[in-house]
C-alpha cells in the first residue's frame, strides 16, 4: 500500500510494512517539514508581479515555513498564490520587498501586506473558494506598554492624533503644562500659527482678564467704557467703536450701523467697486429688483425690433445690432438669429455656412402683394425692374389731320389750295417739354441707409 500525506503539512504517512530499509529518509524529511512548520524562517526572493508559494507533499518546501521573509526586486505589486488551495496554513509575513504583496489562495478574500510592514495571516484551504484571512486586522492587545510606561489613553483619545504633524520638539513644549484637559480642549479647531501663539509669551493677564473675551460665554453682554467689544452667546460682536483695520477686511457677513468710512478700495464678492458715492446714491430708496427689471427691458427691446426688421437710418453706417442691406454674404452661425428669420430668401451663399442679406441700395421698397392682386404673381423678397403704364395715341394723315390719345394736332406746315386746310407732315413727342425726365421713373426722394436687424 503506498504512503499518504497530511492535508495541511504534506507530512508523509507510510503504510504498514512499507519502506523497509528506507524509512529513515522519510522520517528525516518529515522532521525537516515539522521544523519549518514550527520554527522555520524562509527567505523568499520575489521578482516580477507573481509568485507561487507551494507546499509539496513529503518534501520540505517554501510553503512549509512558518515565517516568510519577503525580499527580492518585484517590478510592481506582487501576488503570491498559496498552493494547493486545499491546504490550511498559518504564516507570519515580514515584507521588505519594496512593493505591496497580496496573498491569495482561491476566489475568496485576499490580504495585502504593505512594504516594510508585517502581518499574521492564515489560508483557510477551502478549495476553489479559499480565502486568506488577516489575523492582525482586529487584534485586541489589552494593555499597551511603551518604553516601560503603560498607555492609559482611550482609543478615542489617541485618535485625536490622526493627521498630527507636530515634531517631538514641538510636543515637548507641553512638558510641565498644568492646564486641565478641559482647558486644553479650548484649543479645539484653533487655526493660529506658532508665531501667532507666541505673541502670548510674557502675557501676565489672569484667567479672569482673558475670560472677558470668552467666545460664546453666557455671562458676556455688558459693555463698559474700557471694554467696548461685546461678544454674545451666538459669537456675534457688538459695541465695536472706532475700529481701524489695516489691510484687508474679509468677512462672509457683516452688519454695520452708523457711518462706515472706507478709505481704500471696496470690493464685493471679489469685484472692486469703482462707482462713486454719488453714482451709488442713485439707487437710494429703490425697492424693486433692478436686475430683473433690466433683464425684462432688454427682452422687451429685443422683441420690439425683431431680427429681420428693415429700417432706414440718417447716417452712412449701420448702428450696433444692424447690418447694411448691401447683399453681403454673412455667416449662418455668427448671425444665427437673423438666418432663422430670413433664411435663404435673398441668397443661399455657399449653401452650408453662409447666406445673403437683401441688397436695397438704390431701391424703393414696395409692400408684398400677398394675394391682393395689385402686384400679382410676385414672390416674397423678389426684385422688380422699373416700368410705367403704356402711353398710346394715334395720328391720322388726313385733311384735316386727326389725332387721339397722347397726340394733339396743334398746326400744320406748308400751304395749299384746299381752302385753308393744311396737311400736317411733321409730328414730335418729347415729355421733357412738360415734365422733368431722367433715365428712370422715380418720385421725389431722399437717399438714406437701409439696414437689417440682426
């Protein structure tokens, strides 16, 4: 019958009658394994980011050591897998590898040991779901003695040191201090620097004198001539007289009565106030929400003259918020509100990012017919050339000559024997003889600048 092995330590158990003449080797190996399990310190050099801690049946191996001294030069956080996963082991770990080391055995919990720290852990050997447990995570050490002196502070009191950066020399300043814990606790939340606290060096005031300024003292509330400052239970100062502040006054809230004379720059919420007293006084007595009213006025003004409105101006350049009606190509994104109003009615530009404003230079504007029938078949925004109603008439070369419409016979040329009736042989028509004429039809007018609201 072959040998068997213990589950956790891998100690060989020879069968009855086995290993005749060789049992001594088996005993020696088992003794070495037991030695490692009880007192063995194994130095393990780590490298890379993984390492397998193996316990080999019947043969002394690294997994048998009770103390693991980790060293080497791992390239990062190193994961040590305890194998096999059904073996239970207790390890004291001292990590000096220069990296965090994480122990794992199965899919259960892992334990990480930081560099230059030690922990006591055990592997529960639960197979594929095996876990590593940190015994030192919640140790109850009972009484603690440091350098022969028992620590009597409670955990809550010791926790007050969390985050403390004071040096030994700074803490030694407390040597010989006779203040009670309650008195020292007055320093809770104090933010004064060492230099500021050192100002108290040599102060001879009695506690009663200092208590006059006690913060939140219910006995405060009476101001006398020599002590004008009063601080009530809510920690509010009252009765400050002739206060001179050198430097910057920075306060979240402040309530001043009487006259406040600011000699230097005055800022509100970090913004310097440059207005004069006279300018600020314009709002004296105003009870309305000024900003809300200004916002409403701005909105009403914008609504009164919407984008796309055309107006004429008696100056030769467009005012702010307007563009010349000169047929220019402009950006659809820069003038998105105007583009939403008129679109590509007056030109699509490049078809994607630009469009055109109407070109009203030298033009008279006419109301869109929009179905009335006076100027039928006109598209909105379309241009129209100049025209006049047709002027017609007839001339008849007869005796006597006859005329109709725009023509009139006013006399004849030559003579004849027709009893005084002449035959007209020359007719002329010139409107300039009776009205002003030009190369176009126009009424009296004045040239102004047409602009479109953006």
